[in-house]
C-alpha cells in the first residue's frame, strides 16, 4: 500500500503568530483524532519552520518547506539550504512549484540540482509538475509533464525516488477555482505512474505517491481522492483554514 498524503502549501501567507496558531489548531485536531488515514504535511514559510516544528506532536503530522537553495552553503545572500531546513525539524520540501517556475524562472535543470541536494540532506521532496492552460488546449499536457519529470526527477536512482512524492498541479487549476475533473486527474496520474514504470519498474511505480493540486477543497476532495491513481492532495488556499484543511484530510 502506498502512502496517502494531504499536504498544505501555505505559500506566502500568515505571519509567524498566525502560522503558529494555525499549526496548533491542526495539531490539536489530530491529537484527538489519531485515526486519520492520510499522512499530513504542513509546508510553511521558512521563518515558521523552527517555531512550528515543536508544535507538531500528532501522529502522522509532518513539516515541510516550500523551496530550498541549489547550493549546500556559502555566499548566497538570502538563500536557505536543505541542511538548514532539516535542522529545524522539517522532513519535507516542495520543489518545482509552478509559482517558482514562473516567477523565479526555475527550470528543470536547477530543480534537478535542488532535488538531489535536498535528498542528500535527508529531506523528502514533493516534486511538482503540471501544464499551463495553453499547453492543455494544444494537447501538449502529457509531453510537458513528461519533460518536467524526465529532466527534473528521472536522473535519480530508484532508491532515491522512494523519498519523492510527485504532485500534479495543472497550472490552470491553481488558485482559479477551476479544478481538474476527477477523470482528468486520474488520466494524468495514471500517465505519470506509467512513466515511472517505464523509467524504473512496476514496484517503484506502484509505490510512489502522486498528489493532485489545484483548487482542491472539502467539496471536491472526496471524488478526486477516490480515483485509483490519486493518492492525496497538495492544498493551497484551503490549507489556510483549519476547518477546510482537516475536512480535506478526512475526505479519505
Ligand atoms: P490552490 O489550492 O489554492 O489552488 O493551490 C494549489 C497549489 O498551488 C498547492 O501547491
């Protein structure tokens, strides 16, 4: 059985006090409800990590960052290394989010470098992929995702890939209220799993967790998560409210 995961990507929201409050309320909820099926990951801004880490005591509740540097240390003003993230107590880092690709011009080569470095530091990686609207309309979505994964991820050895979660986030569905239909999500997730199978083997493909992201909310999570190749979600807006976020976790 592969892991089911619901990860909240807080993006650049919540000041430190608000973030700690949200993390506390989510932790309290899962302390009282230890039977949640899915693993839960809170991906907070960097400055929240050290403050949130000691709060997360509930079973299957983990912490992640949203980016990391591509170099291990040194004169890189303003950057945060994977080792620094790991030292806060965090276990995960999101890499390749479309907002990083678009606004900070991160390409597959730099994302591959970051992924290798993060894994070497002992972090697990949530690696994002997904096409923009024009690419889907042109029927290029499979090719786009294939290139992102081939160049960004498939240089890893099978052993290393076990520490990676793939998140399919169609860019046209992020923050737009437009969700991929459960069928569209399933179709792409199956395609991604088949790519992993071709590149590695069936065991690796069957073991890898693939999340859906893009306007996932309590009202649509159950249907999306019910698809056989969808193993959970990467949640943006709805991760900022405890009630919505835990309702999505409970959708399993
Ligand atoms: P929304 O859930 O706000 O669409 O964001 C999805 C996302 O980008 C998660 O990484």
